C-alpha cells in the first residue's frame, strides 16, 4: 500500500502543478483554443471546479497502482522506463478516450490533439516520478 499511496499522492501534486503550467501555456500559445473552453460544450459556471483539482490525485493514484503492477517489464534508466510507460498509457487510455470524445462531442480536432499530447505529458511526468520513488 505504501508503494502506491505515497507515490500516488506525490505524483498527484506534480500533476496538479503541471496542469496549471499547461493551462497558462495554452492561454499564451493557443489563445483561440483557450476560447473554445468558454463555449456551450463546457461547464463554465464554476460549480464543478473542485473536480479539476481532484483529477491529478485520482490519476496519480491510478498510475501509481498501474506502475506497481507493470514496472518489471520496463528496462533501461528511469527516463526510458517513464517514456515507455507514458506511451503505453497513451495507447491504451488517452487515444481511445479522445477518439470517442471527438466522435461524440462538438470540439475541434486541435483540442483533441492537445489533450492527447497533454495525456502523454501527464503520463511521462508520472512515470518519471514513479520510476524514482518505486523502482
């Protein structure tokens, strides 16, 4: 349990920080994409903002559990392990989820592609942290 709970919470903290950084980078680098979030597709009244802050911890704990189950299959240094881990996560979770999201919700392809890259980035951050805390 210690191999999942503590690394998962620490991963959640780093993912929360990186999500704020990504948010500000999106606003700066892709202002038209940022405006898409104010459309009717998204909840903009703030009533569920807490879910945004909880998400990195849920993801951190889930990825810590997943890492603990599969870490033995990765070889190389911690960067190589984290990269392979993030590619696997993107292939089995992020890309299929974004596929169905794009097919069902009126959002731009640009938004979906940035979400895929962001999911890959999140998994890479998690993989780097988890490969150090739970080798």
